[in-house]
């Protein structure tokens, strides 16, 4: 974890409130490209039973660490409505 110098908060919205979030979280962890790290995952209640997942993705501020790679991988996972970067910070 010490090699990383950036953290991005990626908000993932499931397709509907009935999606099993434990299964979705596991699939998203598998989809995360290997060169990126994962600090933690949080759940954020939105409305009407819909809960978003927030992935704290670790990266490096150097060529080859494009967060679009992460978003594309997450968007391909079944039951993902959207995946967007909320914030990026240096650590």
C-alpha cells in the first residue's frame, strides 16, 4: 500500500435496490485491474432502498494509472448502472 500516492473514491450505483450488494462488491473487487489497490469499500444509502458502493481505489500519479481503466472495468460488471469518480486525493 505504501507504493501508492493517490486515492480515488469511485461511486458505483447498482441497477436496482434488489441487487445483492455482497455479490456485487465481490464481482467489482475481481474486476479491479491488478495494478490498482483497494483501501476500503463503504455503502452509502441513496433513496428508496437503493444503496451505492464507494470503492477507495489506490493508484500512482504516473503514466499507466488512468482511472478510466477502473471505471470501464466496473461498468462491465453485471448489475452496475454507473461508476463515477467522486474525488481524487494525494496520500
